[in-house]
């Protein structure tokens, strides 16, 4: 005998089926909501910690354990929030707020990574490629205008930390606690932790006006972006960009 469409058993079975379908649609919808932005390249690139492998592999291999966050001496590494689609919980660096200044020397985030998302084969800071600095607003650069800088970089409320090797090699201090008095602003060059990564070059015959120039040694650590006293910053980091790329 066939079941009556109106029987309690039929109605219960129908409700279970509809709940299952609804759950399936919901799961698929959430998955697509996180996947499609990545496929469509709508999720902006983030500056990753030193040693990060290629972005697709990085997103797939990172287990979001936060070990790199815990060992960073300047607290530069953050975990992405829910607005990051498939990047939720994945480590990134906002260089303008807090750059990686290699205070740890041995690049502790790489050594702490348990999955190889941050490559354990790269331990020399000169070989770590995070991105590439770019002079985005040359007309706003103080040096290009022949101007100096005096006072606290980024103001008294700025919480950024930086290792000043001449003060204390191992303990970064707040940038606001190290005021400057510069006849010609050269902060991006002065505080860059990578030798020969950036320099100032004359843009007039008298040498009173200079412009930052990025060199191949740049690894994209972001110190130049963080330390720039101009708002918005003159120098930015192009994430994942390598030297020679268009």
C-alpha cells in the first residue's frame, strides 16, 4: 500500500528532506561566498610575513595557528578577519600601521611556522621577498621639496615600533619616543633595515632636492611606508611584486 501524501510519516519525511536540502544549499552558498571572490580576484592582496610561499599554496597550507603572530617582536603580524573570504584567520602585515623591521634577525615567524607556509628554507633577511616598495606620491615627498623633518614621526599617538640598532639592537621602541631633527628628510633611507634597498638621488643641480629611489635589494618589509611622516604616505609596498615585474 502506498503512503498517503497527508500521513504524519510522509509529512515528517518531507520536512527532513527540506531541512537537508536547505542545509546543503546553505553550505554550498557559504562556500561559494568565500571561494568566488578569490576566483574572481576580488580579494585584495595582503602583505604576507617573510618567507610566505606563493599565494594559492599559502592560503591552502596555512592552518591559521597564529604561531607567527606570537613570536613577532614588533607585533607586525595580524590575523585576517571575516571580511577576508578564504583568507579568514590567515596572517598578514599592515605595513603602514606596523612594518616588519627584522628585529628578530633570524626571522622567527619562519622558524615558528609548522606547515612550511612560511618557508623554512629562507632564513637570510636579504633573501626574503615580501613585495617591493614604490614611490607612489613623489610630489608629496618632503625631500623632493627640499624640506626637513622635526618631531615625532606619525605623531604622539602612533603605536608603531622600530628597532633602533644604535639604541638597542634587540628591543624595539615606540617610534614616538625617538623624535627627529633632520635638515633634509631621509627617514625612509635612514631606517631601512636592508642595506642598499633605497637611496636619495638629486633632482636638482644644487642637491637641495632629492627623491627616494628603490633598488633591487628591497624586500618589501614596509619600514619605509611606516616611517614616512607624510599622510597619505609617499611610499607604499606592492604586495608580492618582484623586482623587474611590470
